[in-house]
C-alpha cells in the first residue's frame, strides 16, 4: 500500500517527508497500458512521470494547500506535456502526451528541453475560490542559473521551492514500474507559515544556505541511492540515514489516509466540453461517425454520445449546465 511519513529533527529547524507510492502508481501505469489507442508509456516517460508524481505529492503534503496542486512540464521535444494533479486529501492522477518516437533511455532534456525551451509549472487552484480569484501559478525553466540544462527532475523542483518558499530544500526522487518514491528534507521557516504563493519572509531568505544543521542532514539525505529509496521500507531507510539524529516521527498516512489514485472526470463534465465545441461542430462530427467518443487521458475511461445524447446536451439551457472543467485533456 502507498504510504507517507512525516518527521521532525528534535531541537533543529529541519523537517522531512518520506513517500512510497505503490498501488496508486501502479494503477496509473496499468490504466495507460490498457488504453488501446496509446499503449504503455515508454520507459523514460514512466520514470519521469513517476518522479513527478512523487514530487507533487510531497509538495502538497508539505504545504497542506486547500485545493489542487498541479505540476506540469512542457517544452520542445517528443514529450509534449506531463501533468500530475494532487488534491488536498492526497488523491492524485497523472498523464503524459508523447508525439513521435522517444528513446527508452532518453534524458529529461531529450524528452522535453532539446533547445532550452522546456518549462515546469506549479499551479495552486483553491478549493473555494473568491469572486475574481485566479489560481496561483509559478513557472521555472528547465535550466540552471548558468543556462545549463537540468537533467534531474528533482533539481528542477528544488530550484522552484527555493525561489517560491525561500527555504532550503533537498529532494530525492526515484521511480520504476512498481514504486514511485521520494524523500523531502526542508529547513523550517523562522516565523509564520511559508507556502508556494510567494509570501516571502526576509529572515528566511537571508538564512538560505547558512544553517549548519540543515546542511548536515541534507548531506545525509543526499547519500541515499535510487535503489535504497525504491526498495527499503520506512523504518530501514530512516535508520540508515539518520541513526545518529533525534528523529520524531508522526503517525504515518496509510490505508484510508494514504495517497491514492482518483480521477474527477465525469459524463457531465464531458457534456460541458462538447457544449463548448458548439452545436454545429458537434453535428459535423456525428455526420462522420455514429457517436462522439471522448476518452479521459488520466484514467482511460471512454465516454460515448450518440445523436440523441448530443441533442439533449444542447437542449439544456446554458445556466443549468455543469461548470466547465479541464479534467478531460
């Protein structure tokens, strides 16, 4: 089962989260593999999407945002888009779109940043928006301060979190076909509660890179290998890294409170999308085929609308239609 463990280092301004996604991650891959149109993701995409999924869950668990956290990468390469969405209850879904051929061992740059045009975007969409309120979005390029491409996705997120939260962060991510896992170590804010909406605390910014306790624990965390992160259980892993530290662990999030796969697509939302096409466009589709077929990229569920279904969509007044959504990609 998937599990998430939060912990603190007693007496030190350092916190951590350890994540192991098993059933949730395997369901994402299985649903994609069962899609007759697309088939399974290439191996390089599976690894990157797994690291993205683990990273997005760690960020959401860290900031406890009341709404959806959406992590995306896009750019110039055969991987046109990869998206992970994590709700505040840690329900999650993920998808990726590949156009053309992609080498099984392709790097991040080869997949999405061939000409330094790739970007990573994190969007925070509040659960209950106020009138006129827009989601907050931050975007960072897939290259460092020296314009050199970044080929480790975890470094992209570290850079983003340093900019947005003004807090030192160490992130270790790994994924295979069985597990998507991650370890987050972060220096705690000196005052208040920082988050990804860019409410900076000047004292936190001044302290970047200067806390010796954080630096020591970060070095220990960075010694973790990919194989250890994917194979060791929580007890063994935390003991392996921090056996000399005074670690206080909180109740793990497992079973009902663990991260889990969930898709918010629905027939009503697809109906709204078809309505957005316009009746003329919908009718032109039905002149070419018996039904309008729409598949959800996240969960693979197929929705079919025959001419009678389509007429009903446009016979309902717009004010009575379900709210629009981007659930179907």
